[in-house]
């Protein structure tokens, strides 16, 4: 058995052990069912919400609403963050102007600036998307800047020696070399976006996985809360797998 297969086996056994511990704890009624429902109860609620819905939408509807917000925020963060990262990486002026702003935003928790976003942009969809996009901006910008600064000097000098202008060097040498770092930033940003989702959907949302979880928590519907958490985790894992596949397809040389 090779190393990768052993890692997968250990991971599968770990998940199985956690599920078994959860099931035994629920069966022994260590905690009341309102605090820790059994895996079977959560699975039954999953199918019920998928078919009949919960708080106005089916599970697919809530997932689609959340995915729409996360991907809209990701697009906005890429449109702003990649050029900002390039400017930080190649320009002293750009770094002086943008780097302090990115470093200011990076450690801020979304709940800190959420009220200000609501005051400025209202309680509609734009404010939800913007909160998630701000959380995604720093990872994308920082990763892009790191990738740009790591461009091999010999390749840049060779391109210039062959007559390439600044724009050609940027598009044909620096950006392709920075692509692995940009994709890494995208992966980190997606994870950050999902962690921000619940906070964003606190703002007058009527659908979404975070909204569903918050609504269930208010009425101690713990099986829906746990089910929503597991669905968010499963979608995040699927997106991570997709990004890794794209990374292998676009930059197969990365890490070699």
C-alpha cells in the first residue's frame, strides 16, 4: 500500500470513528437529543428538508442561494484582488498604497465591519456579497503579490533581452509564473468565504445555508443545525477538490 492510499485509509477510519462515537453518545443519551441528535435523526432531517424544505426553501434552494453569494463575492474579489496583488508585487508605489489597506482588512473579523456595510449599502444582496468579498480580498491579493515577487529574474531578463516590453513581460512571464500562487489564494479565499457566509446571511436573508442554520438555532432544531453544518462542509470539500483539479490541469509543474 502506497503512502497516498494509507493516508486515505487513515482518514476514512478517522471519520468512521467519529461517526461511531457520535452514534454511541446519542444512543447512550449522554446528552439530551435536543442538544445532540443521533446521526440517523440528522440523516432523516436531511431527506425531509431536501424534499419538503425548511423556512421557505428546499435544501437545494438554500445551497443555491449560498453558492450564488459566494461565487459572486469570489468574482468581485478576483477582479479587485488580482490587480491589487500585481500592483503590490511589481510597483513600489502600488505596494506603498495598497499593502497597508490589505494588511488592515486581513485581520478584521466580518462581524466587525458588517454593521458598517449595512449602513452604507442597506440590507439587500449587495451588502451580503460585499461582506464575503472583503473577507476573500486579502488572501487573493497577498498570494498574487507573493507569486509576482517570486517570478524568476533570469526569465524576466531573458524576455527583456529578446525585446519584450513591460506589458509582455507581465502577461507572458510574470503572470504564468504567479498562477500557482493565485490559485492557492483562490483556495484560501473560498474557505474564508464559506466561514463568512453565516455572518453575511444574518442580514435580512430569506434563504441560504447560513440563514437556515441561524433560523434552526433560534428554535433549538439541532438536527437541522448539524445537517446544515455538514452540508456546508461537504460543499467546501467539493469546491476544494475542484480547485485542486483545476490547479493540476492549469499548472501541472507547480511544486515540482
